[in-house]
C-alpha cells in the first residue's frame, strides 16, 4: 500500500521517548495482568525489538519480573509487575489512565492524513452512479454532486423535507475508495488524544494481522494505526459547539477527538443544519478557518492549542432557506450548493415502482398512475421522494393486519393514503359508515357468572329469594345486566336450573338449620321487605320453582309455616320490629 504508515524500527522513528513506553508497559501489565513479551509488544503496537531495552531496564529496576520463560529470551517470557512496580503504576495513573497502543506524534499524524487525501480525479461518473444505484436521481443532480464530492471540500444540500437530502449523502458511504489509516491515539506535547472510535471507524481485518510479529519480522504497516474504510460521520440537531472541540474525560484524564478529527479523510455530514441549539451563524463561524485553510485549532483545558489537519468532506444538509442560515460571506465559504428539488412525475413513478420491487410487492402500473393522478396531480399535492416508501409501508402493514393477498391494489393504496396524510377536518361527514362486526368477548360460563353473584348472599333462603326474583309473569327469567353478556335463552335456562337447585338445597337442610337460616334472612332489610310485600302465602308461591314436584311444593309450604310460627313465638318480645311475624302469619 503506497500510503501505509511504515512500521518503525526504533523509538526515534516512532517519534516517542523512553518514558512514554515505560508508562505504557507498566499500565498495560497493571490492567491486563501477566503477559508474554510478544503480547505486550502487540498491545503497544511496536516490535518487541523496539521496546526490548526498556523492558530490560524495568526488570533491573525491579518494577517488572519474569514469572516463567519458554527459553526464547524475554520475548517468550511471561512478564508481571512487582509490588514496587504496582506502587509506581498507581502514581502514574493519577496523571493519566491511557493504556492502549502507543500514540502517534501529531506531526506524523498530520503527514499521514495529507498523504491519504484522494487523488485528483479519483471519482468518476460510473463510480458515483454505482454508489447511488439505490436512488432515483437525475442527470442534473448527478452532475452537481460529482464535482463537489471529487473536490473533497464542502457542500450545502438544501430543499424541502422528504426529498432525500440525507439519503443522498448517506449513499456516498457506498463509494469504493482506498482504505485509510486511523491512529489509536495521537500525542501532542505529552497529551494523549484518542482518535480511533469503533462506533465511527470500520476496521478492515488484515490477513497478516499477526504476521511478522516475531523479533525483527516486518509487518505491512505500523500497528499503532488501524486500517479502516473511509469514515462517514453524521450529527444532527444534538450537535453543540463543545462537541467540535477536544473533550476531556476527568476520570481517565485523556482527551477524546472531536467529530471532525475522527472524520478526516472521510465525510462529515451535519444533518438538519439550523436546528442545532447553537445559532447557524455560530456553527458556520466555527468552520470558517477549517474550510479555508484545511487546518483546525483545538483547545486543551490548560489553555494550550493543537493545530490539527482538516481533511473531511464537510456536508451541510438543511430544510431551511440558505438566506436564513447566514449572510453571503458565510455561505461563500461553502464551496458547493445543491438545491434538491422535489421529483418530477416520472421520477415519482419510478421511485414508486422501485420500492414495490424492493418489497417484492406485485402491483399494476395503471393503479399507480390513477392513484398519483387523483391524489397528486389533480389536487396539486407536491411530490416528495419519501412518499412512496411511507405509503407502501402503510399498505404492507394493512395487508398483513387484514390478512389480504400480498399485492398492491387500488383499494389498499387509497386506504394507505388516508392513514399517511393529514385529512381535511372540514370534509363532510359521510351519511353511512360500515360498522365492523366484532365478536363478543370471551366470557366465563353463565352458571359460573351467577355463582359469583350469589356469593354475596349470606343465607340459602336469601339465594332462593334472589333467584326467584328474576322470574317474570310468563315463567321466564330475565336480568338486564346479564342480558348484555349472554343470550336470553341461555340466561333463562341457567337461572331456572339454579332456582330449582337452591330450592331443593333449602329443603334438604335440617329443620333446626332451616330455622337459623330463615331467622338470619329475616334480620336483613331484603328479608323484611319480601315478607311484608308478599305475605306468607304469596311468598311461598313466589319462591317455589315451576319445575318443583307437588310433594316438594307442599313440603316447602308446610316447613315455611312451621318455621314462621316458631320464629313468631321466640321473637315476640324482642323482635326488631314487634308484630312483624304475626302480621305475615
């Protein structure tokens, strides 16, 4: 690889000093525990021959020791910290906790970024068309986008919401290009700044990842760097100005590179430009020097400055009008401007068909044409590139929900349109609407329902009286509340059966138990009202089920008369309502 960073054969070539490597050796052993000499070198990203003398010096100082050896020298020995080494390392961690690959000096980083600039004329029309193959795009837009990307400077993409601005820029990530090398960290005057970020940098795995890892062996590039695809970073409305400067981690005492530094040799998209908490003028003002001079000035907490290369293709995407973002002087510094207009009708139809094909959704072109003519051309609705995707998403969801055949029909498309767009509230209310037929909810059996209702009745005679109360003059049983849940025939049959069962249950009780049960019932307000309303003869007839045997009816009447006479004698002096039983009898 022509611009791959060459692996250093000495500390001088690496641009580092012994104290930096000493600290990394101790910190790595502190965090990772005992390591083979070669594994320690791999963690630092340098050949073992480069760090060998430093390891030997630390052994002589009794900061590290050999735990065991394979007989191949220190490179094959297992190294670990001594107690003195642990104490010294803890002191070092107070100043900074970085324990990764050795940093790359800022000067070497700057040189490498400059070398990784795309060559002039690197982008061809065929390559750009291939990257945008998933998008319906006109020749005019293609001719505007191509030179802007090829320049690698800056571009403003503006237009109405939903016309594919973000999709267009994100598709540029499909461009085939040479890989780039991103350092794990850079060193600026003894300060560590992390650069490689697995969230934004896609590592390219080398076949010779561990090739040449023996002493003196040569690897294809310096392992303090990570071979990656060209980065593509997107920030939106969450972007604040402090995110564009070095961020200090108070815990690790290490700086994190800002987005534009991580995006070097790639694309940095600021989406929804103008929607950030900072004013557009403030954001643009932040980019004046980087866009003009291709350098960026970053600040340390101590007040010092770091001059870093700025080689990211900076793209602003916005729904706002350019004149609302800043004055002419600001906009002049953005090299290219692209107005992404809404699609023409033939573009819109092409997008519709492409989305149908992508979803493997069968359709009839005449249905699409009729739909577009009715809902767009005739009413003057603007075409938006996002509409076909949104409409077909709604259509597919409806097809799945209603278990319809998997095809796009005119009816499905119209109903998708209704749920996708805000309707005019002033439209006339339809005279007739189709009511959905819904099944009754799953209910417990009717008998179980009534058993639960009878639980609140404390006496057997009370249950008998309650069930009898639902019988009408025609002999059927009715209840308004239960009628909303059960069919009338089922409800009447269930109550009739339960009435007979309650009647026979009361008859089967011993006379003494019947006496207590009836006495308890008469003590309730329901019992007193029932006896006063019907009298003994009337109540007996009311409570007796029609399906009861003649013998059962006579027995019930005799038992009831006997019990009332007994209760009358026992309660003549202390009844709550004197004379009640006598009046009933």
